[in-house]
C-alpha cells in the first residue's frame, strides 16, 4: 500500500482539515493520526473505538522505602533534581538510571512508564488508527511508530491501497518517525512571514530521509506576495506544487460542525481538494 503523510513546518496550517478531507474523498484507505501530542482528527471523524491498548515506554526511578537508609547520595547525584525527601518526582525524572546504579543499598528500581494509549476505530470514512500521549510523558516518536505499524497491518489485512496519515507539525522526532518509509509527503504551507522558512525546514527533513515531497499552499490569497515566494521556492527546488487553496470561512465552519471541509463545501474548495488528492494518489501509484 502507499502511505501519504501530511505534514507542515509548524502547526495551524490546515494540515488536519486536508487530512480529514482526504479521508472523505479517497477510496480504499486506512487513516492514521500521528499527531499524538495534540491529535484532533477524531474531532471531525467521530471514531467508534473497536480495539485499544496501553503504550508503555521509557523508565522512571522509584525508591523502595523499606530498603532506603536515607544516605542522601541519590539526591546529591541526580542532576535533574528529581529526588527530594527520598522520593522520586516522576515528572522531573528523566529515567537516566544514574541513581539506580549509584545507590549503595540497592533501594532504587527502574520501572516502565505508562505513557499513552493507542486506538483502532471505525469511522464513516474507513478505519482510523490514533493515539493519545499522557500529558507530560515523552517518546511520542515511538508512539507514532506504533500507530503507523498498526495502520500498515490493518491496510494489509483489509487489502487497502492507501494509508492517509495526519502527521505531527514541526520537524522533530515525531515527524521523522511519521515520515520514514512513506511513499510521499504532502507539505501544507501558509503564506505567513515564516511560511517559506517553515516549508524549507520541512522539505529539509523529507530530503534527508529521501521522501518525495509535494506542496499545497493553504490560504494563498491572504498574502499573495509570500504565496508567490513559496511558488518560486518550489519551482527552484523542483518540488511539485499540487494545489492552492484560498482562504474560505468553510474551513472554520466545517470544523465547528464536525465534518471534513471537503464534505461541508460542495463548491470550489471541494473541487480543489479532490484535484489535489487525485494528483497525489496517481503520483504514488506510479512510484
Ligand atoms: S542512595 Fe539509595 S539508600 Fe541512599 S538515599 Fe538514595 S535510595 Fe536511599
Ligand atoms: S533516573 Fe536519573 S533522572 Fe531519574 S531520579 Fe534517577 S538520577 Fe534522577
């Protein structure tokens, strides 16, 4: 199957609206929400959970009271200041394990941490794999990898052609985790002051990992000068510009009504998103 990952150099570019619209338009696909720190695809897809599980990741220290002789060594050594009054503060503990090795009484244990949950759901547009990271917990890259692995297994099991992934914003570890091995990345750019540099950073990540990239400019008419700058950037770098979407109240109205904008808008917005989907789907099929 072909995995199309929708990303953007920063949040708030309309990435999820486009992913949800692909969900409404595309045939034969599994949907994956890899924005595990702030997932919101479910707000317009209204999933019914059919399977779920815990995501355990990383380690945190815990002091066993009965064994601790209160020598204070661990408190002195922890450079994260995570141990106070012979207790470990879970939020401050980075799980480095230094105290575990240093404790002369063997009173410190390193324990697995429940960091989040994964879900497989049914939606009116097909199956969705999504997840929720517990606030304050880390390793979102690993949770993204788990979501993708489950989406791939589901696509294979149901013989579906595409995985449509709503990726995380930015260029950090979760983005890298959501891109590796994908057939294509759709980069959603906005004509804002930082629009070109945000796009540049996202293109840099795709190039580094050898992922073919295409660009869609959202709200291109809000600043046509920067919009043209983005177009020039794409043309100079040989990156295909697959579509330009104008600013339209339909995006906000669709979110407030809980439907993908391509379903809410029957006019030009839907037509343009359909065209973008067809372009991308055809391109990944040829690869
Ligand atoms: S180093 Fe071990 S024995 Fe000493 S205070 Fe820490 S947990 Fe207790
Ligand atoms: S595992 Fe590392 S960060 Fe956590 S309490 Fe021990 S020394 Fe501090």
